[in-house]
C-alpha cells in the first residue's frame, strides 16, 4: 500500500482574517471537486484491497463500560452452583478496585436458542433470535483494566496515545465508495472516556479521521448548510480564490503535511451539503422500520436511531460506523458515560443496558439481512473488557481484561459458532486465547488485507495496526 504525502497546511493569520471577513462556515469553506480536478489524486478514492475481501463495511456496536461476559454470552453453570463460595485463583487486584474472592452467580435466567443451542440470558429476547448468525469469541483479552486505556487498546492495538484506530486504518486502506459522505463515522450519546483518542486517526493524514456525531444534538453537523444569502456561484468564486491561496501557501512550505488533508475535508463538507442530511434523516424510513428498531420505545429510541443511521450509511457506501452505547442505569439510579459499568448493582445495570440496546441491535441484523447487506457488512458487538466472576461488594463486578466475549455477525464469519473459552467460572481465557492484535489481523483479512503489509511510514518506521503481533483467527472464517 503506497503512502500519501501532503504539502503544507493552512495556518496564516491573514488567511484566518480572510475567512472571518468572508463569513464562511465550515461547510461553506469546502472546495468543490468540480473546480479543481487538476489537483493531486483524491486520497479517499476507492482503493482495491490486496485480495478480494468479503467485508466492505463494518458496524461496531461498542458496549461502553464493559459488559459482564458471564451475564451476557458466556454461560457458566459452575459459577451458578458455587455462588458465594471462594473462587480459587482469584486475584482481588485484577480489576480497578478490589474484589471479594467469592463467586457471584448471574442473576438472570438462561435458555438455549437456535440450532446452535447458544445459551442466552433473558435480557436479550430479541438478539436471542439471531444467535445462528453470530460467531462468539469467548477468549478475547488485553492488558488495560480501566475504561479509556482499554478502549484505546481495543481500537488502536495498544493504548499508546497517538496511534490510528481501526476505522482510520480501514479508511486509509480502502478509501470510500461514496465521495459525498465520510468513510468513517462515529455515533455516540455521552462521549465515552477516552473519546477522540478511541477513534483517532493518529499519525495518519487527517483525511482518514472520523466524523463524530452526538445523539444529544440529533446527529447534527455544524455549518453544513450554505448561507442562504449566498448563491452557489458566489460560493464557488470564493472557493476558487481560497484554493489559489492554499496552493500558494503550500508551494512555499513543502515540508508541512496537513494542508491537503484540510482541503480534502473542505471538499467533503461541500459535497456533504446535499448527501449528509438525506443519509441521516431517519424520518424517510417507513413506520414499520421505525417499529422494527424500537424507535417508538423511549427506553431504546436513541440507540434505535443510531442503528438505523448506521444501516443507512453502509447502504450508501460508508466503510466503518462505530456506535458507542450511551444509556444505562447504575445501582444508585445514575446514568453515566460508561453505562455497562456494574460495580454495585449488576442486575439493575445490565437489565437497563440490555433494554437500551437489544431490540435495535437485533433489528439491525434483520434489516441488513433483508436488504442483502449482511453479505458485505460485518457487525461486531462488544465492550472494552469483561467483568470479574467474583463479586465487588455484594452484587457488583469489577473490571477484568483477561478473558471476555464479543460476537461478530455477517460477512465472512461463521454463524452459530463459538471460539475459545474461559475457565469454568468465566474468570480468564484458557482455550484458544485471542489478543486484540489477532482480532485486528482477522478484521483486516476479511477486508482484503494482509495485516503485516498495510503499513504507514512515520518517524522513520513502518507502523501497522497490529504492531508486531497478530494472527488470523482462521477457524471463525466462513
């Protein structure tokens, strides 16, 4: 994969004054691609992968806060039978606080579902109908045991700041199929801990950064609409002048690297003035679709809208959409930025979080399948780590990074398949352990890349998402 090098960046005080006097917003600053086809190649143009991949788009349903594996998708009868008894080998310092060393059973009723006989707790009545589409990885592990560092490690391969996230690497490798929409979109409610660093483009050109949209603002995009007092002809004339100034500035500063990325962002914003409002407008969907996703249910309406937006985006060629679940009630009745965090009252917390996410996630799978999009889209469900099998306090669980579950469904993976295992209490991964680098190597493979060859040179070194590790999890591949 060749690298992209960009000359110069927009930083002159005089240019700031020009823009302020012109009264242009971000959207109005956009450079029309029609005005300068003679400029350098578009870094977001579709790039062929190294080989034919089965995945064109990824939707990651990020369960912020770390859902408990033994209360969601990793049923442990022995843990149920040994409630309150000492947990052999338990380390009270594994989590962020300190645990009791005594087994805490799951408070939920579990039943088997599908032809695969997958055990599912009562809190997922809608997702239970789709287990035969899912590959479950029960042995994922990483190093970090607090929310922000673990989220960064899970998305960037390590928790070292300044590295690109999975979404940026995919955008760098594949470009986008729709030049009128961003290739990488983040949807969040309350911003998760670690926020921008979790979806950072790091040292990659900012062309590959995410567009982050807040549910609190109904996924509004600032300054996208042109000033009604300005005609298209006037905007184009101003953009042409701005382009000339940018080129002059870049020619004088060939070693600076951000200008072309900024120009690309302005170009995209210009094109988005028409495409983005339509793509984000869920009112264009039928009443039946709204009901399928649960948009009439206030308990899950926000996540429902985000999941529906995700489907609309991948339908229009967006490569990577990440939704950070943002609602959940703790034992004290509070709502915070890590909703699945269950230090005190596990049952109340996980019932609330499941109520917020179950129906929309299941609807997303059903909707993608009905439209033929599940054949090219991979859906991932999971948080930044799991929870301890022993109790924190009387009814809570602490953080635990040494063995937890995620599931994948759709393009390129087997359905109704379980890979890896934790011990009989769900405490740590013991069979076919999967590191985050292995997960990333597998996702890049599904997108058509050898993870060792998708690199970017920075500070004299070729970097890759999987750092110096990573092996493809071949048994899960369809």
